[in-house]
C-alpha cells in the first residue's frame, strides 16, 4: 500500500488552494535577434503596462477578441488573443506582432500567459 496524503480542510469545509507564486514576472522581453518592423529595429518589447491593467481592461480586450472569434472558449489559451493583449499593452500596431517570426511571437504570447497565470 502506498502512502495516502489527506488534503487540508479549512474551517469552512473547503480545501486550501495552493499559495500563489509571488515571484514577479519580468515584463521586458529581450529579443535574441533584433526584429525590424517598418524600418525600425527592436531588441526588446516592454509589456510592463500590463501591471496597471484591471479586470475592466482585460474584459474589454476579451470582448473585442470575441467579436471576430465568437466560438473561442478560453481566449487566453489562444496565441492570437495573447498577441492582442500585447498589442494593447505596448501600444504597437497589431501588424508589429503578426509579422514577427513565429518563435518571437510565441515568446511574446507566453509572456502574456505567464503574467496572467500568476
């Protein structure tokens, strides 16, 4: 027989959720290769504006996304939505993100996911 571990039950009869990771996420993504968009070369992307977002800003972004993707069940799981969030946080045009090499676009999308997944 294996060892069984009983979950800790709170005074209200529920279970304790795991502690949230309090490690801050660095919201400046340094590119491994320079990225050129419309004759300007970028070596990093600053998404620190995400720290100022509230639920209303997030919901507004989600609402805009659902207008063109009405069947989306979990927008945050989709790269296109995460790039839209990055676009709104950075102030760069959406084309800036859509023209990125796929590896860089995935790095940006993952940064957004990690931030909201804290």
